[in-house]
C-alpha cells in the first residue's frame, strides 16, 4: 500500500498534467494539420495504466477513433476529385479516330459514282468495276440476304462465269449458234461453252516465242483447256486459262492483229513457268496491254482470277484506249514488205535449195551449213530463243483473212524466221497472196515461224506452220487415227489422199474447211517453188502427217 504522501504527490502530478493538456486541446483545433499531436497526447496519457484499475478509461481510444474524423482522408480523397482522370478521359475525346474514319467520309464519294459498298473509291480496281458494271448483262454485284448488293471483288470467278462474261463482252449473239442442248443439261453455262468451241476460244496455240517441256504431250492437250462438265465449269478459272480465252477472243472474234513481241522472257520474270501451249496467249495478252502482271511483272498463271481482276481485263478488252502496251511490243505494219529482189543464194534459187548440198537424208548439217546457220561449225542447234535472237528477223507478209461476214479481206501477218530465209519467205507468201485461190489464214494469226520447243527446223527459224487448227498433226501408227495437234484435215475438192478416203483425216471436224491446205494448191506450190517441203506428204510410209508444217528440208521434216 502506498504512503499517503506518495498518493498526494501522484494526485497533484495528475492534476498538473491535466491542466497542462487542457489549453492544447482547446486551442488545438488547428492541428487538423497534424493529428500526430493528438496521437502524441494519447501517448502521454497512456501512463494511466499505473492505476491499473482504471483500464476502463483506457477506452479513451474510443475518443481516439477521431480517426473517424481522420477520414479526412475521405476528404483527402481529393484523389477522388483527382479522378480528373475521369475528366482526363480526354482519351474519350481522343477517339478522334471515331472522327478519323475519314474512311467513313471517303465512301461518301461512291454514292455519286455508283460503286458497291465493298468497293472503296481509292481501290485500284474501282474505276474499272464502275465502268463495266454500267454495261447491261456483263457483270454486276450480288444481292445479299440483307437486301444490299455487293461486288465481292476478292471472290474467285468460276470458269462458267468467265465464259459468259467474255462472250457477252465481245457481243457474240447466242442465237447465231446451233447450241448443243445436252450441254445445257450439264451446266447453265453449257451454251456459252458451245460458243467458245465454235469461236476457238478454248484452244491453246503452240506458236509463241519459246516453249518448255515435252512438246508432244502439250500438243495433245491443245484442243480444250478444260472440258464441259459440271465439276470443271464450277472450278475457279486460272489466270492462265483467262489469258488463253482473252487472246483468242481478240484474234478470232474481234479480229485484232497479233502484236510483235521482243524477247518477252526478259520482261516476264516467270516466263519459263508458263505452260507451253499458253505462251503465245500470254505474250499477246501482255503485248496488247490486256495484262500487266503483278508488281514485279510476273504472270503467276496458276493463281485464280478474282472478280476485281476479271472486271479489269474485260474493261481493257472493251476500251482499248485504256490499254497500256509495254515498250517491248509493237503493232504489226499495215503494209507487207515490198519484195523485188530474188531469193538467190550463192547461185541457188533460194537458201533451201543451197542447203540440199549441205545436209544428209537424216537432217544432219555439214560444218559449212552449221557455220552459216548457227555461227559456229560445231553447233547443231540454238540453245534458246535468246541464243537465236541475233540471227532472227521479223518478216511482214501479205495474207487473206475471212471476216465475220464470210468475205475475204486483205491483211498482213508477221513471222519470225532466220535471216538466211527471210527473202524467200517474203516471196513465197507474195506468191500465195497473188494466186486466184486467195488462200486464207485463220483469223489472221494462225501462222507461226520460229519457236524453240526442240532442236529441229522451227528452232532453226526455218519452218512455218499454217492454220494449225485445220491442218492437224496426226498419225495412224497404232492402226487408228490419233490427232496430236489441231482438229483434223479436210480440204475442199479432195476425195482421197495417199490411199485413204479424205474422211479418214477428219478428226473432230464436221466438214471441209477453206483453211485446210489442199494438195497441189497454191500454198504447196509456192513453198515447193523455193525448195521447201510439206509435212502433208507424210513420213513413215504414210503413217505420220503434219499438214500445217513446211520446212527447208525437201520432205518437210
């Protein structure tokens, strides 16, 4: 027990402390700046635990919960005001991108120009689509279930669709043709397939500048680039097939002259990959400005054709002013070259006659001939078109063509041949042109000179094919007719040939044709006059024939 004096002193000390504290709490509403002061006071009061019984006062912390006022942090949550970030969502204003949809502004122009919702005005193909879709019955948009018509520029074009598109664009009238109704049962585009066959739109042409691969296999596939079956016509059309159809359309239907191309293999990066039968078609499509290729100039013929690309090529077909021909292609001259000089070569009537003294029965040249033809006595052929180029020249010749009304018209064609035979080739075709027969060249293009499928006379620049479609390469080696290039052979005024009825050579032809070369006719006579032979006389004891083919060899080989 404490002494009374000690208790008195303790009591006085408590009173003194209490009095000392009162002025601070009275004046101290200020220290809202520093609750640390109020906490300090609490700390000084804590010694009351010396009177252990008064722990009941320790609940002074119940006052200490002035932290409940201390939720000045709740006011201090000026951060809650600081959520000016909520105003800072100036980013919400930053969605100027929502205004930036100038693209949304952009497509307002199309409304004036009648462009589909999925064709942007600045798309490279937009002006072509706009022009072509304004023509009735060629190509249009597709109506969606939501009632909006869209063009679908990136969608593939099917073969059947492209046949209709090309034929309608060329203005070919269906009623002019006797249609094979069975083809309509196969596919809705069957009637267009029939017209394509009649117009020779599906045939490949082996008369390009340079070919690759096995020529016999490729020639055997010359007739139709795809068959008339439902599955085939539903397939997307390739760029290669498109080029064949368009080039044939220009030549056979629209009667456009072929252009002269110079070293296309140097300008089309994937030239070596183009199918042999399509070389000429691709060259002409580029040369006439129907195609320009991809950014690097490549063709990429295996790729499918999109609806946008189809609209572009059809627009160029119809508006030839929009075509941009490359500098390596030029139009053929309107006038044939004048021929006044003879074809005499070192005292011989022509180079072909001179050659007879420098080649054996197997077609092997002596060193003198090799030096003259290839520039090297040890060389037996040109290795490529590029290798042959310094020795080749273009010769423009006069020809007859039959127009769509069946009337013969004067025209010209250009052949690439070896410079040694250029003069006699001019004279040969002048003689054919001057003859009363007026033998016609199909569509003005179905004639070819130098090409490089093999090491034989075409690759020398010393062979010429005429109307390959109607003067077929064929044989009877297996005991029956096998046509390897062309439709067949059916000349007028001929009933038999080399022991066979003329019908034995018919192939797929339905009757005689003015384009088939007649034995003893003006064409055979003109070539023979200058020492050139005709493949129509046959080889292998009459088992193999090439009725289109003439060469500097006496047997036409």
